[in-house]
């Protein structure tokens, strides 16, 4: 936003600032950013002495919350309340029990800061409704001893698969930082300034955003983040890099939960590039598009034996047999050691 205001001060009569309003004498500049989820207008006027005066910052309010076209959803903070009876993904579940998880969280309201003890950053292809219940589910698993009644969702809206992947690539480049990551870095800084202790979970692309935010934080802000901590689930980022970036700013990280059959942490996150990892990931890649219980990526990873039992419960015998073979081979290897 500061860069936009600097541009306005240098080019107050630019055509791009006049065309945003039907009134040709009104000056409004639309933010110039690579992704569509941050739409705001800077309203300003030019005084008689030529001085530029910013009068308002206007956000496109129709982007708040759930939209029929989820590419119109905005990246922002929401306070999400537990509205269910306390259902958690804490073991093998039936299909009906998994579906019930989607009714556990809701009543989300926009907020400008984190006012809860827990917060989450969701991954790609998560429209607003899905992000609410899925991140609540991941938080329950990450912090099992906490009775979480509400949490703050840093919603990373989906702009469909291709643009979501472009966002991931953008943040993985050390020379770039998406507005998602810059926004998150500012939130982390605000929490620290206000002395808030926040337990975060970052899932999938959320881990990429979190890593980029920490790298941006080190360059552009001062002070540590010792009051906050992070659980890493299905990491789209390299875990070692994320843990190191967190360590440099004093942010505590927990043991990551990455399914060995999940292509996202294995290949996309470059956490296991072995031949066996490639084989496992390719065999289970299509499962990511299936039901949450079958997917090795969607729900929190509770251990490979639980994942095997979950596949058996849902009747996916072919994948269950492959996972069972992996378990047996791992046990034989441990016996040899």
C-alpha cells in the first residue's frame, strides 16, 4: 500500500487513477498486484497547491466471506467458532463421521487481528467453507490437549489449480514474496507487538506461505517471534528450511505431520526425493482428489498404521494393501537394525 501511495504522489493524474471512477474529477487508484485476492482502492484528491491528500482506503466488501464463485474470495483473517458437539479426527472414522467434521466449525466473522489462542493458514484449493472446518480439524490434531472453542483463520483463498500453483512457485522464489506472505508477516509482527501467544498450524500451501512470511519478516521487521509456535502438516515447503527460518526468529516448531504417501510434502516440498518416495507418491496422487479419508493429504496424518486402518474402513482395499506392505517392510528393516 505504501508503494501505491508513493506512485500516486509521483503520478497523481495517471490515467490508471482516473478511470476507476465514473466521475472524471475523482481520483481512485486500484491496487496493482499479481493476484486478485487483494482488491482495494486508494481514494485521494489533489489540493489547490498540488499536494496529494489520501482521503480513504476502500476495500471491495463483496469479497468478504463465502462466495458462489470462490475465486472472488479475499485473503483475510476470520474468527471461526466451534459450532458442533466437539467432533475431532482423532482416529479411524467412518464416512459419516468424516462428513460430520465439516459441520464442526462455522459462524466465521472478519477480523483485523488475531484474538484467539490458535490460528491456521490453509492450503491450495480450499474455498472458504472447506478451509473453516479443515483447519479447525488440523488444529484439534496439532494441539490435542487444548480445548479449542474458536480460532483465527488466515484464509488463503483458491484461485483454481493453475493460479494456486503459480502462487506456490512465486513464494518459493527467494526473490519474491506474495501479498499473502507479506500479510501474514504483518500479522505475526502485530501478534508479537501486542504480546499475544498464538499456536499456529500451516497446512500444504500454508506452509509455503508461512516460510515466505518468516523470510520476509527477518528482512523487513525487527524482533523475535518467541510468543508464537507452529505445527506443520502436509508441508508444501521443505520442512528443514521452514524449521530453520522459524528458529532464526525464535518461533517454536512442532514435529511435522507428513504422510509418506503424500506427493505434496514428498515431491512438491522436496522432503523425500528418493525413488521409493516417487513411486509411493505417484501411486497415491489420484487419491488426493478423492474423499478426505482416502486422501493422504487432506486430513491430519495420525500415523501410517492409522492411515492403513482408515483405508480399510472406507473399503479402499487396493491402497490399503500397498500401505500394509510398506508397514511390513519398515518393521522388517527395524528388526535388522
